[in-house]
C-alpha cells in the first residue's frame, strides 16, 4: 500500500522531516525492527521500476541525508547493502544512467556521502568492473555529477602497498585485496584525461574536487605523475595550472592541494627537485602554510606535505631550513593547547586539544626531514627551545603516531656524531628509546631499532649503558623477526656493538644468537641481512686473542659457513666480505691452523687470487699475507705448503699487475719468502 501513495506527499514528509530532525534520523536505525524497516523501505522503493522517477529521486535524497548522520547510521545503511543497491540500480540503467538528471545527481550525492564516511570500505566501489566506466561517462552530465564523482574517486583511491620502512608524510591505508590498486584502475579507465579539463571549470567546487582527485592519483605513482606532467588543458600544461593555483590570492585549500599535487609529481620523478615550480613556488607555499596565521589543520597539512617534499633531497632541505625561520616557527607547534585558550574560550581549548597531537606529529616529521643530511641544520634543530626534552617526551606519548614521528626525528638527529657525544648523552635519550623497544608496533620498532644502531656506534657514549640494560637479548630476538627490516636492524646493531668490543661482549653476542640462528642469518634470502651478518662476524673476529678464543669454540661452524658462502651464487660484495673474514681468521695465532688444515678453503683462496674481480683478488691476497708472515711461529711450514700449491707463481704474476694495490700487495707477500 505504501508504494501507491502520491509522491508529493511522500516527499514533503520524508525530506522535510529528515532534514530538520536528527531524532527522526536516529529512529530509522533504532534496534526496534519496525523502525529499522523504514530505512530498508527507502532502499526498496529506490529500486522499484513501479516507483516514479520523482519518488526514487526523493528516496535517494533522504538516504543521502541519513548518511550524513552518525557513523552508526552509516554502518546501518551499509548493513542494509545501500552501496550494492545503488550500484545495482545504476548498472541496470534504472538509476544512475536514467535520463533524469536530478535522479542521477541524487544517487551520486547519496553515494558520495556514504563513501566519504570513514566506516565505508573503499573497495566497495570496485566490486563491479563496469561501475568506474559508467561514472566516467557521467562526468559530463552536470557540474554536480563532476563534483560528486571526483569526490568519490578521491576518497576511494588508496594505495595497495605501503612501504613500512620508509618515511611517508601522506600515508595511505594498507589494502589486502589482490589485483590492481585503485590508482591503476582509475588511471586505466581514463581518469587523467576525463578529469583534467575540470581544473578550469567555472565551478570552484568542481575545480577543487578535480584537484583533490589528482593529488591522490599522483601520490607515490610515477606512471600517473609522468602522464600528468605532459597533459595540457586549453594549451596549458597541468604543472602550470597547478602553479597558478598556488598563488596567494587563491583559497588556502586550493593552494595546499596544488602543492600536494606538485609534491607527489616531484617525488615520483616527473618534476626535477631543482625546477623553479618546486624551489620558488611549491616549497615557499608549504612553508607559508606552517605560519601562525594559518588554521591549525592547515599548519598540520602544510608541515607534513613539506616533510614529504624535502625528505630525500639535501638542497631542498637546506633551502627550507633558511626560509621564513622555519625551524623556529615549528617550535610553536608544541605549544598547544595554550593556557590562554583554556581560560578564555572552552571551544578553542577543545579545538586545540583535538589538533595538539597532530601538530606535534607534523613538527617531528618535518624536523626529521630537515635534519636528514646536514650537520648544521641538525645543530639548529637541537638548539631550538627545549627540543631534546620535547623529543624525549614524544617517545612516551599515548598517541602511536606521535611516538613514531618522535622516533623518526630522533633517528634523523642521531646521524650526527657531535650530537651523539653531547645532546644525546646529556638527555640520556637511550633510556626512553630502550623503553620504546620493549613493547611497540613494528612500524615504531623498525625506526627505534635503526636509531639504536647509531647509538651503538663506537664513538657514542650511550653504547656502554645500552649494553648494561640488556640490549643484546633484545637485539638477538629482533634477528628472529619475520619482518625483514627488523632482522636487518637487529643484526646491524649487533655488528656495531661488536666493533672493538671486549671479549665478554662478543661471547655474549654469540651465546645470545646461537649457532643455529647464525646459520639461519647467513642463509637469509635478503642480501642486506647476509652482509650485516658477515659484518658482525668480521667484527667479532678482530684482535688475535678474540679470534683464537672464538674460533676455538665456534671454529668448525664458522668455517662451514664461509665455505657455503664462497661456493654459493652470491654477489661480489658478499664474497669480498667473506674473504675478509678468512683474512681475520688467518691473523689469529692458533686460528690460522683451521685454514691451513682445510685444503678446500685453501683452494678457494687460490681461486680468488686469480679471479677477474680485483676486489676479490685483493681480499684473497690479505688471507695469504697473514698466513705466510715470517715473524710468526710456523710460518716456514705454511710458506712451503702454499708454495707447493702454486701460490708463489700467482704472486709473481700479480706483482706485474696494472692495479697498483694488487701489485704492491703481491710484492709485499713475496718479500716474506725472501726474508
């Protein structure tokens, strides 16, 4: 009976009440099945061919109004399958492809409202392969269809893969679905060509939504960025259009989004970092966004985008650091909420509290990028008001995002030898860092363990107290992680720890790792893990007493590992490092006998002396020199055995080498036979 009511009456009841009464909206999602049924009926009427276009239009309007309610309301709509229902109507040419423009716009507006909710899965847009094509076709219908479709695309375009090791200032959610990512799907359906002309629309809302669409399409995407840089609209290239949108007389939202587009294109390699549109336009615009005159949310977005822009470029970091006193300007990010706002304006206090974490996070990120390479910039950052205290406090914040950003900032500053010896020691930053490492998500553990690698360098005063705090056990556990970055950092930190360390520390490391785990690391498929493990062995096997002690307890296993690597399909650097380990073993007093009694190893050394690669030849020569050094006991017997193997003949050939290093080393070795 409900379906035969006159449409004007239904419109007046539904649209007016829904728009004016939040109580009515909430009742549609009440636990009472009778009330929930009212919301379901709207979807039913929307899909009925017997319903008039006017009625279906009004149903779409009301459903869109309902979607503007609470997140629970949107969840209820999703549970009622609103998106499949809309897309079904759309795919059957009853809804979105109807000749009635108002119905098209109402359905798109409803779809837009549902998709911009944080509780709506973006993948729902891509369940039907024809949907994107239909939406592209609808772009030309009206300025409203252009606005809504671009907004749907910008909210539903997420990266499929996320680089956990690298710093990204504009993070995208991680998706689990297989197949092409959203950027690729939209790109392959002609998004660039279909949306580009909207950047010069007479409607500001259309221009903005098109701009936002390009900002997410280009992010971390070289294919899209390289295409954008060559597209022209009305005879003007897109980068030139973006630069015009950066001008000070344009709305802040437009300036920021244009800067994000140019930033993504630059990071993707489509625009050079020294291009004037980056150095003279984009970077200064983003610095302006960090000033006190801007809204807090604008300052956050400006700082994060700038951090991403300059993250990997030394010159951009230098330019940014001297633009508008940026380093000092960022210190203000830590002053919210202010005491004044607490006294004078409760609403302002609530606003400041809401953005305080985001401001600190953004400031830490930008400081991390600024200080990534230049020592003078790091010094300026650390000398900024209470900077080290702020970082230390940031390491223990409740917000994971702030903690991660603080650790990134600390990692960036820890690259400074001077600061490791002064500010890091004065503030005992190793203590909160070790606390962070005890129980944190992988994304924080990766950066924190990387920072610990720097604090364990030989010249760092923090090395000794870190050792005393039980770091060996922690780092050994990291080497067993399934996460590649954590394995690399764990073994890297142990390598730094073992450099010029006491014998007890070296023994503790070997005991903590266990022979089984050491072999596991030496057989790791990742070359970085293998290289750092070989570096650890090389550092463990230094100074003769240590070499002899370790080889007396682990000699058999180490020699097996060396043999396997020299026989395996490894690159030059891996084999060079392995030969250097053998050279260290050959420098031991008793350890060298493990080489002399192993004919297989001796033949491998001989082979690499005649290798085509000079680095491997030189490393093998170091082994021979240490074995035949005539001032050491038993040298004559070792020299005789190696002579019988033909080593002297190879030395004579190498003494004529055009490579000065090989030539000198061969002549030095031959002198041992003549002495």
